[in-house]
């Protein structure tokens, strides 16, 4: 009896609900495998989240190719450590060594991915970055004034006229008195939508204008496309305007909003001089590929359009409930709202929105902005889709793929008839997903990738801290098929994918030495030298397989600031050189062929300090070293340098 | 000279002018870490291709670096080619056998001398190595093949005529055919008639 009872007990506790199996496609290995020596189909640009960097993967293999430093220091490449790159992390608060890179956004031309740049947002100290897809380097970082929490960012219009950034945390504006009671939120706190213009040829960023909005939290956004080009849609939550315990206080209302912004109208207002130039202090940092150096400039004013003063600029569309994703389908007609706590997926129609505005089908207003009647804007609702919808992307066949965090699944549904076609589990709790080109007019389809928040037992455990997991699904058929499960670095919040051949043909192999305009470059060993300017010692050093010139330096004194300006003279593919000196309170330099980078070193003791190449460059890499002699302060050891004389 | 032969000589003589613009010879290098390959292109008046990369690698084995200015041949080859082109056209227009014979023998002599000169340079560079070079393989020389394939440490070297060289060889073949046609076949025909 006891045995029976025990067995029965074990069977009952050991029962899991059926249908929670792991349905991997039988052909998964073949579909996901990229043979040695062969290339992936897509580049997958995945945000690093709290790592602050941008990671580059290949699809379908899920192989990691590169971690591009953007908003956080990177000691491996010297990003944020070398004299040339430190200015890139400069802000109005001074040098900021870390931030949170949330969303990557690829540049578009005519509503199609064009492979020129990828943009990213810094969530903590609001900034937008532009990364070149020729050199895979961060070229520009622009800080955003009047902003707290840059979550609804960066999002591109269909011709990359603008990159748009919206604030998560409403705050007192920079040009107002900020010393106010926190619970005066409703009166004093406002949001900002920054429209950043992108130079057509060079990608140069500038804040064209900011729209000052009611104090709500903006979550995500999408540009209108095709027929809705000229409009931008932002999901907003906390229309309760709570400043504390938002978990409860911002979840009270049954509906928050999608804010529809007519930016073409905003451009008209700017042209008509309706914008106000307000004082603001924000950093603008650009990296020059010819001088291999960054320059940081402080801007001091910004053009602002205030929704309390300008009419016909934007409209609120009610959306259940604390919306997160706000996604526009490839034709630009349908806008899908994903309410984190909602039981349905509302799909709005652009034509109906326009008709509602024209006929003034409004349901009151919020902070002076008209609220369109929900039914007037609604095309239809997807019923019982799942729990906790977050984000939707589209394929080229009229289908939508929505992520559900709480029920941990992706649901495929048809946009026209709002019918659910398929659902697959994700492991576990998916945040955003990515369909290559799935936010553009011409989605590439083929795959959907889930980026999850909870990993638990998916991979070999690594203590309490686990990688984030991602799954790759084949969507070429009617049903989604799981073909690969791969770990990611940092915490991806979003990703975008680009066909490989849009990028491979432009990928830079070397920097041309003759184009190097760095002020301390040495274009050949004959130009290598050491110069003293007061207590600053500038070493113009060259590196080539397998020696430095100079590699013996004497005459440096305690109290000096030593600048190693190292030029990599190689013009051959994949021959970087590294540089490090003993005891430096600094990182290494990693210098590409044709480039010059500078390591600043303040000697802290008398003696001979070795330096060496840190990147395995050649058969005689171990011989690529040098010595620097540090004499006491006031010593009269002459400043000498050479490579090649044999010792006494 | 037969009319058909005259036309052949004319065409071939003009075609060798192309060698002034095209790479004449190439030495292609392949190694496990150079999947994309490296190429040295030898023109009539300069070196081309990946000369700088190859020079960068040469210092390991103590081979002298290659520079266009070190080779006096590059200063005069273009003039020689143009000279031969004119000579050949003249020989074709004059249409007599003796001028053509003179032209042909000078042409072949030049080709042989050029090949020998090339071999000599390859020998010089491959054997006169810097004794303080990092990589010393006793008894090893790095003379690339005159024509064909040879393994030099981790590099496979392929030495072959490039497009210019092939045109030159093609012209030489045509001239040889004309020589055979005019001096050997005709003689045979005359003999047979007797």
C-alpha cells in the first residue's frame, strides 16, 4: 500500500501539462548549418542592452563575428581609453564610461534596408549613435537635451530623413527650473520627441527639432511608410501620470495611447518660424576616419515645437493597455498596438485615422491633444492572441509575427483577416523579435528570431548569471519551424538583419596610409621620432612586422606625460598590431593597418619599462617589443631613441 | 613573301604594342594564410600587383625588396617593343624575305636574351640573401621558377606569362610560322618541282 501510495504520489507530482515539448524541426541542422569556409545569408545586428555595445551575428548559423563598442568603454580595442576615442563618450555630464544600447535600426532608402549605417540609442544618458557598415566603427554620437531615458529610440523614416528618439521618463525641461517637488509631475514634467536629421551622403546627425509633449512615458515607435509616410507613431503608457510605484499606478487605466505625429506638419511649422530656440547643453561627438580621431563639440540650443501651443501636430489614439510595441505593416496602412497587459491586439487603419481627424471624431483631449475615438481609428482586433504582447514584425506575404512575453510565444497572424495562423513557444519569455526587413516596405522574410529574457535550463549552466537565449525559426512555410537556439552577449532588446551582400562588398580591408592625416602619424620609419614639449613627451612610433621604431627610448623623466602615437604601417589584410606598456593605468591599443592611435602613459616609477605588441601579428610576434627608460625628475639623461643598434 | 604571310606579320607586329599596356609576366604566390593569393605583376616598364605586401614578407628570409628603379630594363623595354613593332611592319610592307629574316632573328634573339636576363635576376634575388635574416634555412634558396611552379617554404610560387606575355608569345609563334612557311616549306616545294 505504502509503495503504491508513493508511486502514485511520484506520478502526480511528476506530471507536466502536455504540449510543452520542444518541437525542433527535423531538418534543423541542415537549415541552420553554414559549412566551414561558407558565408551566412544575413548579418544580424543585435543590441547589447546593458553591455552598451552592438553585436554582429550571422544568420542562419548564429555565429558571433564582432562586438562593436558604442556606448561603453572597451579595453580590448582601446575604445574610450585611447586619446582619439575618449571624446566619443563625452557628454554634458562629462565623460560617461557606460550606457545601455537598447535598439539597433538600419538605415533605409525608399523603404528598403540599404546597408549603409546602423543607429543605436543610449538609454541612460540619452544619446543616439551612428555606426558605419563600411568600417563597422561608431562614427558619431549625439546627446539629446530635455530627455530622460531614451527608450523610444532610434527609429528611421523610410528614407532615413530622420532618426527619431522619444523619452521614457518625463522630466522638467532643461530650460525650466528643475528644482521642483517630484509629485508636481503633472504640472512640471514633460516628454520630448527628438527628430534628428541624417545627412544624405555622410550621415551627419543634427537635431532638426524637438516636439515637447505631455508628461507620459514613450515606449516604442515606428515611422509611417508608403501612404502613411510623413507620420510617426509612438506608444505611450503612464497616461495616469504617476511618479511613484508605476507598477501599480501606471496600470490603472484601461487604455493608454498611441501618439500619431504629423512630422510633415512639424516641418511646416519649423519653416514658418513657429519653433522656439531654447537653451540646452548637449555633446556632439564625431570620429574622423582620415585623422583617426574624435572631436567633441558642445551644442547650446535646440529648436522646440510645443504641443501646448501648436495645433494639428499630433493626435492620441486610445490603445489597451500600457502599450509597448507600435508597429506599422509594409503597406503603411495598418498600425498594430501591443498592450503589455491587454487581452487583444488592436489593429488601427491609417485611412480611418485620417478620416477621423478630418471629421473630428474625437473623444475629448489629453493635455490639449485631441483623442480620436477608438472605434473610429480601429480596423479590427485580433482576439485571444496570447498573454503580454510586446512587439510585431511582418513578412512579405501579409502576415504578422507578434511576441508574447507572459505566455512565452510567437504568434503568426494574417493582417487582413486578423486570423491566427500559428503559434510557437520561445525559451523563455520573449521580448522583441526580428524578421529581416520586417519593419520596412520590403521585408526579406525567411526567418524570425526571438530574443528572450529568461534562459534557465536552455544551455550548460554558468552559475547565477546566465547568457540570454535566442531562437531562430524558419518562416518560409506555413508553420514556423525552430531550427537553432543560440546564446547572445549582454541583453539584446531588439535586432535587425540585413542581407550579407549589401554589406560585404563595401567592407573596408585596410586604411590607406597615404590618407592618414593624424597630427602625430608617422607614415614611414623615417618619420618616427620622439619630441619633448615641456613635460609632455610625444613618441611618433611605427609598427610593422615585427618591430617598433623606435623600440629603445631614453630620457623620459618622472613627472612627464608620455604619449605613444603608434602608426600601423601595414597595408595588408588582417594585420593589426597591439600596444601596451607595463603598469599603464590604461587599456591596450589595437591598431588597424594604416591607422594611428595614442596611448597616454604617466610613468609612476624610475626604471626601464617594457612595451610590446599585444596582437599576434607574425611568426616573430614574440620579438616585437621595446624598452623605455624613466629617469628621476630633473635628470639630464638626454632624450634619445633608436631601433637596431646592438647593446654595448 | 606570300600575301597571307605578309598580313600575318603585319598583324603580329602591331599586336605586340599591346604588351606596353598589359602586364607581361606574373608570379602568383599562394600560402595557407593567404587564401586570397598574392600576385607580382611585371610590366614592360614597372612592377605592379602586391609588390608592397611581398616586400614586407621578404625581409623575414633576407630577400632584397623589389623596386622598379632597381631594374635598368624597365627604362628601355618599351622603346625596344616599339622598335620591333616598327621593324616588323616595315618587313611586312617591304615584303622581301631577307628583311624579314633579319627581323625574325633579332626578335628571337631578344626573346632568348630577355628570358636569360629574367632568370639572372631571379637567381640574384633568390640567392643573395641578407645573412642576418630572422629565418635561416641552411642551403635554402628562394629563386622563383622561370616558368612553372615551385614551393618556397610556406608559399607556392607560380611563374607564368601574363596577358602581355601571351600576346608576345603568340606573335613569336606567328613569326615562326611565317619563317617556316617562307624558308622551309617553299624550299621543299621548289625542290619537289625540280
